[in-house]
């Protein structure tokens, strides 16, 4: 995801802090309505066009408190634009945007959020301690330095210059900056890209702990295993439209949810004709069947071929459902 921060800002957090505190002419709902929203942040029928290119095409997206919402989408699907609109950095052409019960441009709302993007243009010469202290100063009730360092696993990096850190270490510092303000709403873009397995598990643990305390998280990612591990809800964006929304299990169920493999003398053509068979192919000498319901097909296979062997039934993952939805909706 690309960065769309204001040029005068040195980093994403500062961009949020520096953005003018102006009400959006597109936020039409009154104070009473706003108070009734159950979401920490919301896009409601949001449209954003860049010339003839429609980046967001009537997007509805609610980010609930104390939950991780994953926004999934291929390159160019509109994820950055959606986040940018939620942060009040890009004005939508139509629709309503709400951030912590207010318009996103308000400083008060922005001081309750944390942001971690993929490309954070942080000053190379500042030491990690200075970066955290500077960022913490934007927030009214930030965490203590030692606490941030402990949570992000960067206690040994505080005296180092940011520009001299490895990619994975810089990523951990960016995570520290996103959480140092004790956010009620956290925007995380591919937060664990470049992290080793241990660091990734540690970041996931902190995200879960923040969520347990009520923090709402919007996770934008290509890394579906991360969404599977963390997300309570998933929204799939294809060419600016949400094509599926639900829990990870619900999204999985919308795709081909079972894969059956076996060694059999049955031909692909015979099996393809059966009801409920999505597709049948032969790979590495095995018959492979995609379906939404495995049991009737397994029974039929066993009846039809007494010599059938090496039977496997596997639940398809989020990745397979995502690929299928992206392909079908494109
Ligand atoms: P990626 O995963 O590659 O970062 P994304 O899902 O974040 O992609 P966006 O960056 O939101 O996608 O882009 C959505 C569409 O809007 C793309 O077609 C992109 O080319 C276009 N777009 C985004 N920003 C601009 C801009 N400032 N000017 C013109 N077109 C833009």
C-alpha cells in the first residue's frame, strides 16, 4: 500500500496530527445520529474517483470496537484509498465517513488513533527513543517509553539511529509509534511484513491484548494467514467494491470450501457430472475435486471404486476463498 501523507508531514502520525482541523462538508449526519453509531470508524456509501478511475465505488465498511477487521484486496483494489479517507487525508466524492464518532478531520478524534503504514518516511537521523518521545507528545495519554519499548520488543534499540536499523527493526519501531498513544483505533497495514517468526508472534500478541482492552483494529493485508490468525471480521475489496464481508469462517464458506483428493480409477469426466462437484482435475496421478459439501461425494466415490485409496478431505483456507472471489468479481 502506498503512502498518501501530506508532504509537510515527516511521518504518518505527524500527518494525522498536522492535518487541518476542519469539518468535512461530506459528513452530513447530525450529532444525535453520530452518537448512535456502534462503529469505531465507518465508511457509508463512500465513492472516490481519480479522474475516470473509481477507486472506491460505494463502500460500506464498519470497524467495530474490540475487534480486528481485516480489509483484503489485490493491488489497486482501493485499500489505501479507504484508509486515507477514514483518516481524513483524502476527501471522498460522495458518502459519509466517521472516525470515533466524529468527522475524521477533527484533531480530537485523530489523537485517539494509531497508524502504521508500509512506507513510513521517518527521519533517519533521529534515535528510536527520540522518535517515540516525539510521537508520544502528540497524544494526550500516551504510554510510558519503557512500556512501549517492551510491547514492541525494541528495548535494545532505543539509543540507535532509525536509519541504521534493519528493515525488520524499523518495522518494529513503526509498530511502537502506532501504539504509543494508547489508541482506541489502530490502523495497521501489513504490520508484520519483514518480521521474523518470533517478532511476528509478539506483534500479534500485542494486537490481541490491545483488542482485549477494547481497541478497534483495521488491518489491511495481502498476507491472508495474518488475517486468518487475527481477524474477527473480514471485508474483501475488489476494484473499489466490497464483494464479501463476514467472519473468516463465513468468508471461507462463500468460496469452494472443501478439497477432496484420492487415488482412483474414476475419470475426471465421470466425476464432473456428479451434482455438487465444483471442479474435478487430475494432478500427480490423483483425482482432485472442489466442492462445498464433501460427504455425499466421498460416499459416492467409495461406492463407485472399491479400490479407492489415499483419500483426503481438506477445508479450503481464506486464501483460496479470496482468490476465487477476486477472480469471479474482476
Ligand atoms: P496496493 O495493494 O497495490 O497498495 P490498494 O488496494 O491500496 O493497492 P489504492 O492505492 O487505494 O489500492 O488504489 C486504488 C486505485 O486508485 C488504483 O487504481 C490506483 O491506481 C488509483 N489511485 C490511487 N491513488 C491515486 C492518486 N493519487 N491519483 C490517481 N489514481 C490513484
